[in-house]
């Protein structure tokens, strides 16, 4: 019995329950890599890419673990798979598209410890998504992550040229802007019904 | 024979146009009829609410700026606009203590933290409103019927709720045209919407007065007309087309235009110069984006009204619009056209 | 007539409409001015290398005699503005407030207006090179205010060609009517100048661009148009800065000078109308430039008008003669939009001085205008004739990010017309910021080791 | 260890040594995990079963025990109650005498913020929903989350008609949420004031689920009883 | 390595001279190098699960457990683990202890487990833990690493509780689930929403920034600018 349409899964992951602004997944890059628009955008692209691949991999792993009846290995295998996926992707890109590697390269190792990737794998398992649903979920999550990062980067680039009171400079300001963005995204609630 | 010292300065030595404080003051003037009509519609509670909203914003601005040593922060009138606009977006009998909290948030979080006038990346009034909406979702979605007979003699109990306590309602509640549409598929008459005969936020009910205020500012060149025109046009266009395709599901264009906070938002909120794009084309794109967002949230989203969220989203997007939509600088790109 | 009203004159996009204030002087014929007791002649009245004195202290000179020769190609010579004695060769006060090399000349009392004749240069018999040399020898620079040596502009670089010569009679600066009067009174000189210029540049046609607020000038010139000359008059819209080279080219020819380029890159040469008149007046007599037309106006002046004023006349003398009020508070050389405020009245007028505007205390720009932060109203964006984003540039300048200004926001294209500052409701001194930013960048570039 | 002995050893870390180290650590880790898993599994299974039973007994008043049935698309078959990984499982609640009180069904659907997961009791005799319990929701606290706690709202589910029409393929009347205070039909749900969206979501979820399950249950009621 | 171990086993039982060092290892994590409030690490759980004090507490303790255990194991094996595979090994060790913590919490309370949801497994990618393993435990003795892990863990829990307190008190009018006010108290729902998490943490950071600023201003030799950065 189907309960969630693909469209809803996508909207849910990207806007309504944005990974960054509602689930706080990937907050570290959100705070760290959102200073410049170009970097933020490339990071976002890299994350979408890795999310799609690791989501598919996690789907396979989960099916395998069910088959061998070893649910306790879930976490370890996920983290191993994500780490090696990132490695593989990195090597693959380096081999076949040096220009893409130049654009995404430095962000790929960072992604390993991006909780949004592991979070995605865990969420799709918890929600019991099938393969297609997992794929759409990963796509939505990645796009949502990129959207949040890019919006943040634009605002921060603008705020680089603002007379921010000394007390609020740095992480506090980014968090406050993140809070307002999170408020803004509440407007998407109930979409896709 | 001549004075010993001459004043020097660099060119240009003459300046024209209106000054920032003039512009801000005129926005306040344009808002005053809307505020007056709000008091007329909702009575004492609206009056107290507007006073509280203004006071909280002005006081916050004053004390925060004194604290960091900026001088005469109120003279530019911008925070007066924030206070008025913020008050006009609230339901008329919201407890005053909540109004006060939101006013402090609006100025402290929406404006001061970014560096004050000119640096706020979001519309401060809407930041305050969004905060209140998230903090007190019940109170801010409880509406009061307009034109109650005892509105000038009786202050609703909820208005005077003690700080930190839940409001208790003792007056007739009303439903906004948008929630009537959303939850009961009941469309309100356009004439009533235009004249402000409906329930809703303090200042959003009379579309006519808001429009007049906007026209005044546009005529005085103190407002970017492209934003409201693009925004309202987008909403009207989408809703008309969809209404035509299926009138049972989609409300008509005029209803969409004149209901809820769209007019107030389009004319006075989205046009906040600081948080909107600077180029003419950018302003148009910005208006269209907000218009689409409003329609999507109103019709397909869970909330009956989405003007506030749509404008905040537009604010968040506007740095990108400014980044990508730049006029072609003279002498770049195309070479001269003919020999 | 009705159709004329409906038909809009060509112009450029954006720009501003400051009040004109030209009524006071535009109907006043040009009058001669007496010699000051002492003339001050700086050796660098033009852009380029200062000229080199060829006279010595104590020497007697005749009006029009060579005082200093040009030092290289981008330089012009200096001629005596009056017959008199060289009192001193040393340092003279200048508009920048610094002391610069210059010559003090004491005219003989009752010195005549007679000017020394030189070797005439005829249009018909001279080669373009000879005309260009003659223009340099006459000491002619752009009289519109830029003071750029005219002959340099006329020398078409290798591999480029000019097809159109534009004579700039737009005069968009408020208050100034110099060019207006010149066009009314010196039409034959202008026509003659155009002949020289066409020959020198090889252009096939010439167009005189005039703002529509000077219809009498357009009519006068049209009446003088000789049938044999490919010369026409084009009326353009009244708008500031219509008189800027780039804007005038765009208005008349619909061509855009490429960023960082010159008018010649779009096969165009632009010469100011007063400069053209001067060429047409001086070259047939082989004379050098010794006086120029200057508008003296402003609320602080009693005898407003246009005057032939000898180069080197001290400002104080001019103001005294023109009957300036005693409480003048601000004096500008040039117009109020792009001119320079002077700090001392002891400086002389130079070849580039097109007007003197004096304000009294109360009329001057209010001293305590409050500067607000930029509110992104976009007025400057709508005003900038080059479609720059002065708002963003201003914010970047405030935070000293000069390199981004140049690399991402085309700072170096700005020609400092001041439209942005004029319209800014927050009274941010935008163009002033840009001048400083450009200076900083130029200094940095000069310091950087050449690769 | 002297400096001399450290240096060459560090250089000589070969694949075998690395492998050795990894395997060693892997064994330690595996041990830790397996021991924990084995120790905690019974407790966790018991906890989960208790939580589920609590919910089932809440939506099926009078039930004392339960049975799990899995629907494979053709028929119901009794399932292992401790296996939580099965899909399409419904629960029958039995009273002290072993008679079926009703059927507890899990349903899920989109709410205001995120998916809402509910358990409801269905009485095949009365063809009505007789109990309702929110398993999981992220609805707005103080507003939408009242669907789990609001007493008046819970009152809706004491007897909410979900009767099949003559064809036996779908409900005679859709289950619908109406504005607070306007409930007039037994298949209508009276919404919570101010939480119309979440209330509507509940109505949709129940309607959707009942449209699916009610015909199946009606057709296979014997399979559920005989076991 | 600040002390030279005499043999492979020496590192295991090498206690530093006196207690001064290890106390310092403990204290620094609490305040001076507080992982959340000073180093701004581990933001995901800090923001995600602090909408009630009990969740904050549970998350803090789970992290504390993993931190201490992985620090102990890493430091005791630090001479055995080859440099090339150390990160992979650390992740393996951490993932193991996280799995253990996950099951233990599930056994203790299903409700808490449900409230924390996926954020328990996500402890694996909490940068604090890998950071301490790499920066401290791989270079120090077992005792010092234990104290370091304990200090950081307690500091983390402390920061989470700070957030949990303010968010639960304002957002639900209760603390550890116990109602603090009368029924008529108006909850500030925003505090238990995601945006409230951002605002609450930003609020604490502003407070600490303000305190630091005031302290630095008291010392005249340091300029304001130095303080901000």
C-alpha cells in the first residue's frame, strides 16, 4: 500500500523538511562552506552526486543485511560504504573528468564526515523506502541541501559588507540567519498533499 | 574683501532628489490611512496593538543603538515603518505582550544584528511576524470579527493577557477570507475585500487604502513600482488561468489579489528597498518569484496564507538576483551596432 | 511644430536632470576682460608633460609670444596672455592646493589687446600632419574642461581610421553657457575649425551635437552651414552627462565605445565646440592661445556673464571685477557637477577653466547633510550612464575591497560624472569614493614590479 | 625502544602488518557488537512488543491478546508476533474469551510537517472505526500535535462509520474532516480548532487506509477468525 | 609523544607524574576548549536533539560514552595501528561503540530512542569524536585520553543541557518533562522547532561572545579587533 507519492518524498526532503534547516544534517558544511557562493554551489553539487550514489549503495547493503539477518552491522557497513564510495567517486572523477575533479575534488573528502550523507542512508532505511523512493529521496535531500547552502552563501556574501556588531560576528550571525531561513522554510509545510 | 576661508569639497557640488529620511517619512504617511482604517475596523484593541508594536520597535532600536554608541538612531524613520508594518500584520486582538516580544525580535534580530538600516537582509517586520507565528501559532491564527458594535468601548480580554500567559478569548471570532476559501471552499465577495469588510490582520483588510498608499509612493518615486506590479501581476495571471481551467478548485484572480496580506505585502513589504534587488530587471524577477511562491503556498501548501514566507524567501534569494542579473555595462559585450 | 514635440531627440540611456540655471548668462554676449596686474601661468595646464620655459626672468614679452615649449608629443606650448615683463619663473599656486612650476607675468599698464601674428597654416595647402603640428604649436587643449591636448586626439593611431567627427556642443553642466555663446557668436570660426579637423582626421563627415535647450545655437549654426562641407547639426535631449564623449557618441551615432577604449575605436573623434572655434580662429594667423571664454555666474556674482579672459588671470581679480558678493562661501572652477572647488582665490584660471561659479553661504549645499547607510533604492543604478552599479561599488569601497570593484564591477570605466552622488538619497559620496578607489588601484599598479 | 629501532619499523609497515592490525581491531569490534546485540535483543523485542500491544489495546477496547496477520495480496496468514520487519501486517485483538474484538491497522500519510503514522481499531461487525492512536507525528507542537491528545478529537473515533457500499469494493461514504462544530454525519470527523490541516490529514489517512483494507477484510474475515 | 614509553605495554599503564595534567585534560573540555561553545563542533546533534532536556541529556551521555570508550581504545592501540589506516580504524572503533550505545539506549527506553531517532547512529560522524581520537588519543596515554574524553564529553553534555534547558523551559514550560508553570503558561513553540534551535544556540554564543568581549576589554593591551576574531 502506497502512502507517500514520489513527488511528496521529493518535496519533503528538499523543502518541507529540508535536511539542513529542519533536520540539522550537514550543519558543519552549512556553517563552514557557505562563505562564498561558488564554493557553496560546488559543494552542493558534490553532495548531490555522492548522495545519489551512496543512497543506492545503502539500499543494496540494507537488502543484503536483511538477507543475512545481521541488522547490527548496519551502521558500520553504511559508514564503510560511504567512505569507500567517496573514494571511488573521487578516483573515478579524477580519471575521467579532470575538470570536474578540479571543481569538486577538494570537497569530496569533506563529504565523508558530512552527516547528511549518513543521515540520508539511515532515514531511507527507517522510512522503508524502496529503490525508486530512495533515489528520489536522495535527489530531494541533495537539492535541498544545495538550496540551503546556496541561499546562505548569498546572504553571507552580502553580510560580508555589513556593519555587523562585533558581538554577533562569526558563527552566531550565521546561526541567526540559518534560524530565519529555517523560519522561512516553514512556509513550505503541507506542500505536495 | 572676501571671506578668508572657502568651503571646499569634491564634485558634484549640488545634490538633488529626496533624502532617505524623507522617503521613509513618506512611507509612514502612506501607512497612516491604513492604520487609521485598522483602528476604525477593529477598535481599541487595534489601537493598543499598533501603539505597542511601535513602542517595542522604537524602544529596542533606541536602546540597542545607544548600547553600541550609534547616535540618533530614530531620526531616519525606518524603524517607525518597521513598527507600523509589523503591527499591521498581526491579528487585532493578539495579546500585547506577544506584540511586544515580536517587536523586540523584529528590530533586534531582523535589523540590529545585521548592522542596522541598510544592512538588514530580511524585512525586519516580517522577521518579527514570522517569529511570533512560529512561537505562538494558536494566538496568531485566531481572528476577530470586524466592526463589532462594542469595539470602541470594550478591550478584548485577550489583548490584555498578562505576560507569559495564554490568551483567553471573550469576543466573536471571525474567519479570514483565505481560510474560508482553503478549508470551506467559500469565496468572499471582491467588493467586501476591496473595502475591508472582512476579518484578518489589523492592516491587511482594506486593499483599497493600501493601493492608494502605494500609488502615492510610486507617484513620488519613493517606491520601486516594478516589484508590486510584477508580484500582483504574477499572482493574478496564475490564478486567472488556473481558475479558468477548473473554477471548483482554484479561486479567481481578483479574490486572490484582494484577500489576505497580499496587497499589504506586495506594496509595503516586498518593496523594502534594502532587502530587494537593485536593478529594474532584478526587481521584476524578484516580484515574479514571490508571486509564484505566494500562489503555491496558498493553493497547494498547508497554510492558508503565504505572503510572509514568500517575501522572506524572496529576500533570501535577492542577493543571487543581484549577482546574476546585472545590466550590461556600457561598452562591454556587444560592440557598436552599426558602422 | 507639433511633430517636433512628439519626436524625441536622440540621447543615451539613464542619466539625470539637474536644474539648469543657465538663464542668467545664456543671453549675455561675450565681453572682453581687463588685464590683471599680475598673471600667473602654470606650466602644466594640460594633461601630459609640463611645458619648458623658453623665456628668462626680466625678459619683456609680447602678447601671443611663446613662453614655454612643448616637452614631447603629449604636451603643448604656452603663450604670453599679455604684453609685459616676466617677473619670476618659479612655483605658483594651483587649484590642487599645491605649488607647481609656473611663470609670473606683469602686463604693461594699458597693454593693448594686439596679438603677435605667426606663420599662417592654410587648410587647403597643408597636410594632416602639418595641421596637427599647428594645433599643438597653438597650445590648444580641450576647452570643455578636460584640458587634454587636442592634437593627440587627432593623431589617428596606426591601423585605425575615423569616419565621423563630432563637435561637442552639448554643454550639459548646469550654470555654464560658454559653448552656447561661442556657438551663437563664433559660427564662422567653428566652421573653419571643422575644416581643419576634417582634414587632420580624415573623417568623411562632421556632426555638431547640441542639447535641445539651445535651439538658437542650432538655428544659428544651421544658417551658417556651407554647402561644400559634410557638416550637419544634431539636436540631442537635455540630460546630464550628455556632454561626455561616450554619451554623445551613443546619442548621435548609436555606437558604444568599448570598455577601456577610446572614441577612435568606434571610428569617431570628438572635439569640443569652443576648441573647434579656437582652432578655426588661431590657425589662419599662426597664433597661440592666450585667452578663453569663461562663464562667470552663480548666486554669489553680481555681474554674471560670459567673458574673454586671458589665461593666467588670478581668480581673486576676476571675482573683484565681476562683482562677487563679499560673503561667497564656495567657488567652483568648471560646473557644479564635475568642477573643482577652490580653496584659495590666489590661483589663476587655466586653459581648461570653462566656468567660475560662486555660491553664497545659504545657497551652497547644506553643510550638515546626514549620510545614511545605502538603502539599495537603486536611484544610482538608474542614473549611471555607464550602467554600473554604484550602490555595490560604494559598499565595496566602504569596506576597501578595491580589487573586486575593478575586477567584478567595472570601476575603471567610471568617468566620475557624479550622477550617482547627485541622486543618492542617503547622501553617500559615491563618486568621491570611486576617485579614491581608482587612485589607490593606480598607485598599487605603479608600485607593482613590471612583469 | 630507541630512536634507531622506531625509525626502520615505521618504514616497514607492510600490507600484512596493516591487515593484521585491521583484523585484530575488527575482531574486537565484532565481539563488542555481537555481545551487546545478543544481550539487548530480548529486552528490545519485549519493549517493542509491549509498546505495540499497548497501542493495540488502546484502539481496540476490551482486547486482551493479539494476533499478527500478514496480507500477501491473496490471503491472510498468521505471522510471528516478534518479527517487526514484515510488511502489510494487521493485528486482531481478542478478548478474554478469545473472541475477536476488532482489527488494529497501521496507517501512514502526509501531515502538515511530515508523515503521520497512526494505528486505528476497525470493527468488522459494525463496519466502523472504534479507536485511534498516533504512533508518530512531527506536527506543530501545541497545534497540530493535538491530534494525539485532544479529548474532543479522540471522541470522533469511538464510532466512525466506514461502511462498504453495495459493490463491496469501496466505502459508501468517504471519511471526511469537517470544520470544528459542524459534524453531522457518522462518517465525518470534527476538526480541532486552529489545527484544521492536521485534522484533515488524519481524515485523509483513515479514509485512504480504510478504502484499502475494509474490502479486503470483509472478503477474508474468515481467515482472520479461524486462526 | 610527551613521554617515551619503555615498551609496548608501558603505554597502557603509563600514568603521568602527579594529577595536575589529567585534571587539566578534564577541565579544558568543560570550559576553555568546550567543543560546542568554543570550538563549534558537533552541531548536528547539538541543534537537533536539544528540544527537551531529557533528549539533550541522553544524547550527551551517549556521546560521552562513545568519546571515552573510543579514546581509551585508540590510545591503548596507538602503537599498534599503522599510520596509513588509522582513520579507517578510528571510524571502525567509533562505529562499534555507537552501535553498542544505540542498542543499549533502545533497551533502556524506546521512547528516548524514538525521540533521538537517527541521531544516535549519527554520533559516528560527530567531528568531536574523530577529532579527539586523531588529535589527542593517538598521541597520549590511556589515562590522559580517558580524562580528555571525559572532559570533552561532559563539556558537550553541559552545552547540550544549556540548550535543552532553555528550549524546554520556554518551549514546553517544563524541565525533564516536569511541568514548571501553571496550565495558563503560554508555550513558545518556536523553541522546540528547528529555528528555535538555531536561535537558542546563537543566543548562547552571543552571550559568551559578550562575556569574552567584556573580559578582553578589561585588559587594555588587547584591542577590540583582536577580540572579534
